[in-house]
């Protein structure tokens, strides 16, 4: 009752303060300096103006609602933080000029951003067009090296790199978000955690869904024991994670009892036109919170649609690629038109259990652990027959494994599944499917995230068309 009346009163106060015609204000940063400078608008003051809905130094005042912070054209280069993290306590869109044009560097002294919020109030924040680096926390339980967001969070066209947490139980070397999280056309690379129990070298989503689109989570790692999730962790068991046109690669867990080098998801994981490649668990993972899976460890269902899971490595038994600790009614690996492969001999089983036959078809796997019924031809394929090129920039916004001529994946997919949502006749790069990659006159979808070009067009472009 008390809480309700307080809330009603604060709403009334807020409405009284609302000027006629109020909406989002745009506040323009005019300098790369930190701190406060008379007649100039630093980023720190711009955020204060947006938080307080009042002018601060040379910054115009924000409004009640979702303010936007923009940057004057001459504000490029690096904003080096000298006064600690930037705290956001109102809804905000922070629109940088581009990740290549402007970096915010916390210089190893603090986080870059701390976004407040709680169950009652979400200060939903969008960060775009920025590089965030040098974020670091050192205290026990201090989550989020670059960003800690307790409100809904969107990262767009941005790079988060070189951030870390040092203390124990400090999750999310790059990002820690408490609730709904979206990564769009962004790169999370080379972030890490150092302490015991510090999950998620790259991204930790503690209690909300995650949507990762046209984005890369690569080369992040955890160092401590019981620190699962080298790349990204979506923690709580009733929240799903969706990956579209994205690449999760080269992430590692280095301590013992630290499973899931690429991704760990508490709910269901949906991967479409997505590549999970070269992630490694290096410790002894007989114990710990997830079943060991170098590529991914999921406690709901896994659904792979035209995705490629390639060369993920685990040193302990119990699953190189996919592992599941099943909740009641879940624990299925569903895969369509997908590659699950190791291109080297040996290693632990690729699948912790066979693919769910009722919801799987037209896959290629290089060992028998994924079962035979949902594979092309009913049996595993030799790694050499897959003819996968190394992970590389083949166009599009994320890296892929190209299919070399003669690959068993070319024109071997199920066309109706490929045409339907969520694949929609596109590959991870956005190229149109299906192409006639084997040159037999019939276009058909390829298995995996990459669609090889039409063989005739390669011939025309590469030979006849040459001068
Ligand atoms: Ca505001
Ligand atoms: Ca094809
Ligand atoms: Ca063909």
C-alpha cells in the first residue's frame, strides 16, 4: 500500500514536471574530453543532462523519456575516461558516429557504462556506433567489465573488446546484462574474466532473453575454475537465446570445471544461419555447472537451422560439440540442413545424444554420435568430403566456413526447410539460396550456414569473363 501510494505520487510528480509537448531531447557531445568543461558538452555531462532532465555545463537538458545523445562531427577518436564509469539512470539512446570513428576507453580503471534499473523500472538503453574498451572491474562479484546493465539493453553496430573482470564471481568480461538483451551487427571480441566462478568471458545475460543478429562473439575467454561459458552465457533456465547470421568462434574456458566454450543457454537455443567454430574447453571438466560441450551447452532444446558447428574442442570426455543437461520435457537436439563436424581425427563425441529424429533432417556429421536417421545418406560423412575452407571473411557481416568445390554439403539440403522461416532462402552472409553449386543444372540448398555460388556463374565470372 505504501509502495503503491509512493509510486502514484512519483508518477504525479513526473507528470507535473513534464513540459507541454515534451519528448525525447537530443543532446550533442562537443568534445572528447572527460569531466566537465564550461560551455562544452562532455559525454559525462551529456549523460548527466539526460539522467536529470536538466542542462549541465554546456549540455542542453534532457526530457522525461528516451533522450538521444549524439556527437558533433568533429568528436572522433577516443574518449578516455578519467573519472570512472559513466552511469545511466534514465532511458537513453547513445548514437556514436561508428565503431571505427569513436572509442570510449576506461583505461583499465573502471567499467565504461553502468546502467541502472530494477524490477520496477527499466532504463532501456541503446548504444550504437561505438567501440568500448579498457573496461575492468576488480572487486568480488563486480559483474560486467565494459557494461553492467540492469535494464533492457541493445548494442548496435558496436565493438566491445579488451575488457575484463578480475575478481571472483564476477561474470561477463565484456557485458553483464540483467534482462532482455539484443546484439545487432556488433562484435564482442577478446574480453575475459580471471576469477573463480566468473562465468562468461564475453557476454552474460543473467535473467532475460538474448537475441544475437549479424554479430560476432569471438576470442573471449575465462581463466578461473568453475567459470563456464567462454563466449556467451544466457543463464536462467526459462530464457531462450536466438542467434541469426552470427558467428561464435575461438572462445575458450581455461580453468577446470568450466564447460561450454562457445555458448551456454539455460533455456532453449535457436541457431539460424550461424557458425560455431573453434571454441575450446581446456580444463578438466568432469565437474561444474554444465555438461561439457566445447561448442555449446544447453539445458533446454537446441534447434539448428542451416548452421555449422565446426572444430570445437574439449579435452575431457562428454561432448565436443553439443551437450545438454535436460530439463523435464526438453533436452532435444533438433537440426535441419546443418553441419556438425570435426575436421581432424579423434576427439570426444560431437553430439551428447542423437539428433531428435522427429524434428531433424538433411544434416551432415562426421561421427556417429549424432545418430544416422537425420543425416544425409544415413551415415556420417568423412571430414575430407565436407571440404570446408577455414573460417574467413567471405562477405556479409560475419565470418563463415566456405564450401570448397566438391563438398558433400553442396546441393544436399532440404529445399522446403531452406525456403521456410527462419532461413528464408538466405545464407549467413545474406546471399540468396538455393544455388546450383554442383553445376548439374538444378539449384538446391546447401547444408550449413554457407551457400556455395552457382557453379556456372563461377565458371562464367572466373574464366569466360576474365580479360
Ligand atoms: Ca531523460
Ligand atoms: Ca546449393
Ligand atoms: Ca545442383
